[in-house]
């Protein structure tokens, strides 16, 4: 089962395998891309609404990797649907790929290169330069904003 992100409809992704998506993906699409979603649904694409327990599990994994703030609610629920369906996530979104990899969910990319490695992001204070493993609204030391930092460049 291939679970399709909005980029699959935008880039006219094709497969002979069974497909699925979530209603929130349809809401992100406009024009011909929305019509493509409707056509695929009409020809048998499964529409899945993930359980809250799976959504929470994805949220935890996204916090662990540092991708939570990069993901929309649609992204989180799409990963959760893929997890529940034991499917392959079809997306070009790097944050989604990183979280999926953390959860051992297979990913197929469309128009972009896929991620080369899973990352657990660091967060660096823009004021004092301290690094933290998890994102916070402000630095607990000096109160400045934090930014996401690639751990490979640490």
C-alpha cells in the first residue's frame, strides 16, 4: 500500500500498487491536483483516518528527531496513516522522510532526492550559542530564540 502525500498528486505519481491517502491531503490541493485526488479516490484509492494513538506515536518520534516544528498536522497524520497501514510513504518532504525512517516506515520519493541519513537535530541559541537536544520556545539561559542546527555541522 502506497500512502500519498500532496506532492504525489502535484507531480502525477503513478503506481500499479494499491494507494491510500487522508482527507487532509485533499484539502491542501487545488485545481487539477484536487481533481486528480478525486479521480484516484473514485478509482479505488483508500481514504484512511489514523487513530489518535498512532498520531501521538508520530508526534513523539518527530520530537525525538527534532522535526516536530517542521511538520504540519497533515504531515503527522499522513505518517500515522502510513504506520497503521504498514505502507510506503510517498513524499518529497525531508522532515517527513526523517520521521518515517525513525519509525521504520518505508519511503518512496518522487521528484527530489531522498534523505541520505536519519538526523536528530540540535537546537542552538541565537544569543549565547548553547546547544540543546530539544526545541524550546526560548533559551532557558539567556532568553534568545533557538534555531534548528544540523548535528553533522556541530
